[in-house]
């Protein structure tokens, strides 16, 4: 029974670490994707206006 009381705080610490780190990783992944989009620029797809003007 004493072992259960020793593991309790450790489990709470692990749960807090997962809950705290997961949003930070999600935010960093989002910022990385936005940064890559800004650095690489827009894609090579034609704009809607250009495509409509070129078709007869």
C-alpha cells in the first residue's frame, strides 16, 4: 500500500507534463507550418480570375 502512495505523485506529474507539453507542441507545429507557407510563398495553382479569363 505504501508503494501506491509513492507512485501517485509521479503519475500526477506525468499527467500534468502531458497536458502541459501537448498544447505547446501543437502551437509549435502550427507556427512551423505557417512559417513554411510564408517562406515558400503561394503555390503554383492559377488564380480563379486568370483561369476564367483564359477559357473561351
